C-alpha cells in the first residue's frame, strides 16, 4: 500500500507511547499517570454534559477552560491557548513558533516526542548534552538557533531547573521562542508562567494528564504573550475549528476550578515520592533528585533492563529506555502507597 503514501509519511519515525496493558491487576508504573483519579466535580461535569449537550458543537474558543486557567495563574484569557493534550499543543507550537530554517535546541536526554515533531514538520534540531549530573545548563542554550524547548522538570530525569535559570535561557534567546514544557511542574516546581510578562518570548505548556489526573480526557494548554497565543490560534483554526470536545471542555474546566482536590492529591504524590526515594536508596539504588511524579533510579550492581523484566514477571511495569547514556536507569511512576509497598517488596526479592 505504501505506493499511495506521500513522501512525508515515508520519512516519519512516529512516537511510541508506553505500554497500556488491559490487565487490571498489573501495578502500572510506566507512563506517569496519577493514581488518585480526577476531581469528582470533573466527573459530574462530564456526566451532565453527556446527558444534555452532545448533539451540539462545542465552544470554538474553549472559553470556560481559558477562564479557569487564567484565574488559576492570574493571567488574561488572551494569554491562554487550549488543546487536546499538551502533545497536540506542542505540535501546534512546532509548526507555529519554532523557526524551520535554523536548528532548534533541546536536551539530548528529554521527551522523545520532540524529534518526532521535527520529523513531521521538517525542523532541524541540535541536541544539547545534559551535564554529568543530568542537569540542564542554561549557558549551553544560546547562539544561532530556531528556538529552544525543554521540559521542566525534565523527563525522564525528573530534574528541576530553577526559575532564574529558565529566565536566563529566555534572555539568551531574545529573538526566538523558548518553550518550557511543564507537564510535571505541579509536583515540585514553580511555574515559569510568572515570568511571561518580563519575557514575551517565553511560552509555557502544561497538561491536565498528570497533576489533574485526566490523561484519558486529553487536555493541555499553553500560556504566553498574546502574540504567541495568536500564532497558535491561527494554526489550530487552520486544522480544526474546535479545540476540545464538549466532554473534555466540561471536565477540564471543572478540574481546573477544584483547587482542594488538586492540592490534596498532588501533596499525596509528593509524600509517596519521598517514601519511594527512601525505599529505593535503602535497596542500594542511586536516585536522581526528582520534582516530578516519577523517579529515575539506577542500581550499581544490577542491569536495568533485567530488573525491568524481573518486575514485569511479577506484574509490575516500569519504564526502561534504550538510550546509551541512560540505559542503566529505570523510570518509576509514583503510584499509591500500596503500589509502592508492592514495588519495594518485589525489588527486595529480586536484588
Ligand atoms: N511533555 C512531557 C515532558 C511528557 O512527559 C508528556 C507525557 N507523556 C507530555 C508532554 C504530553 O502529555 P499530554 O499529551 O498527556 O498532555
């Protein structure tokens, strides 16, 4: 069938997401989902929307969610863009805001969707090596480039870049867009959204998949200068008139407005992360400092791929990456207290 494909399709290396097994009794710690579930108010809003309104098209502006995001961060709705997961928001960012005639910069160890978008949109890129301790060095991100993108905290390392270093990267690249992908920021960092008024070239993306526990709904957003948002809206409106379906809009708006559930569940994840860190250290693992809802750990005496396989035999799934610099690490999602007990007990048995 490939004779029917356009040349674009032949050149693509699509992103492969982590395993999504159907078995309910697996301890699934491989794709950084939130174990606590979304706000009950989001579930109620989705149910109400299902019974009443699916006959009708959704709001083409996504205004209720833009208002909720704007209120949460003290910005205006003209500074907010919404889309189907931050993956889709990022796709629009790659098309609308990163220059296609100069290589863009991102860390050599980072979210593996970035090179996929480069392939899709024909964007050249240069991978900037992380420091020896897996930190991003802001001084490495200047010189001629088509823009910069990095997650903060970085994935899969979990390491956080302080806000003054994020500001330094924005300052180093005044004529280029600097994108901070804050998928995991709520688990331990301050959002760079507070920097956007001083740095009109800074765009921050976030997701409701992690700290709001709505990965299945597919909602993300970007916050930045109205000119950047305008560029994203133009690309989006050339692709699809409706940023989100009715269920996603209703659920995401209710989730953003439920601060009590958000605070309670993210504090639970942070507390369990610290217990997981301590348990892994006790078993001899070296664990990178994480500001995310996962940890990145290596055992000096045990091969990471073999450990992942041994855990899989015990119905526990964690993530192992084949990249040569990190192939001795496991990325482990912070689950419930009980899942953490099961994981630590299994590791104690294996080691
Ligand atoms: N950025 C990073 C760094 C991620 O790890 C993820 C989740 N895989 C995303 C963006 C995308 O999240 P979503 O599309 O679910 O909003």
